[in-house]
C-alpha cells in the first residue's frame, strides 16, 4: 500500500522531471535562435467560383385569426416547395423553418392598437445550379411571398481552397527568405518555426439586383446575377535558420 509520504515523493519526482524537460526544450529553443535567422511574413490570395448560393424566402401574413394567418402562410409555403421540386432542386438543399407567431400592433395618436397575429415562416435554399437563378426568381416572385433575398455564396470544399492558399503563402515566404539570404551572402538552412497568421473567409464579389423589397415592388424587380470568383486569403509568419 502506498503511504502518503511515498505518494508525495512520487508527485515531487514527476514535477521535477517535467520541469527538467521544459528547461531542456527552452534551452534548445534559445540555442537555435542564437543562430543567424531571418523572419518573414507572407500572404497569398486565391480565387474560386462558389459551389452554391444561399437564397432566403419569407412569407408573412397578419390576420385577426391566428389560424387563418397560419393557413395562408402554409398554403404559400407549400406552393414555394412545389415550385422548388418542379425545378429539380433536391429536398436536402431546402430547409423550411418553424412557424413563428407574434401579435402585431399599430400606433394611432400615441395609442397602441392590436392589428392581428403576424405569422411568419422562412425557406432557405442552397442553389447549386447557378444558371437556374433567374428562372427561380421569376417563378418564386409569381407567388404571394413577402420577401426574397440572396444570402451570400458558399463552398462545399472550403478547407481545400484555404489549404491551397496556405501552401501558396508558404511558397512566397520561402522565396522571400531566399532573396534576403542571398542579399546578405548567406543560404537558408531550414525552417525553425511556422505560424499561421490567420486567413479570411471568402470575400463576396457578387453583383445582383436588390430583391428584399416587399409586395408588388418585389414582383416588378428584375434579378440579374453575376457571380464572380470569391477571394480566399492565407497569411504566415516563418522563421528560417541561416547557414
């Protein structure tokens, strides 16, 4: 049976060994940096066409009777979903939210007046066939929707694009370090440390008509869409040892 004293001695021994290992590691690190080195920062930006765009469709109705408002919203949402299926948009790329219901008020002479129950439901769509966009807008705006908006673009393989940008940033860091080393008549020995300085999400570069207006104004809108490549950036800080 291990006594309390023996247990304490084991803990002290483990702490001593840990402290020794940390000291050795720090000593090696300091020793490495005692050598001549060059520290460089580099950034790379790549462009890629997004795989899909996100589309939001909102339907809102206000009625004195909550059940009537809900029935109207359900009917329009059903028409929206039918339209999406007719365009062969997969159900897995369509998400219909839960219905929300809130009292609606107006104000007259600084007095609040109950108008009715406002019932809202949203449908979010991932559109992969970007050539369908204009036709989708035309079909959806024929329905009695409240609001239609384009919510940005996305990638299925965003990590692949980020890694590509990261590799390019590292290549630029290496090239920059070699230029510096050559200028001072030295050569690069090896990499001492690499730190990713942070990248960026795709930068939207999309041109389109505003489609978030309500009622008849939305139905009169045109929907030109030009999807441009999205920018994905990566930055690194690298320390190279010289020889």
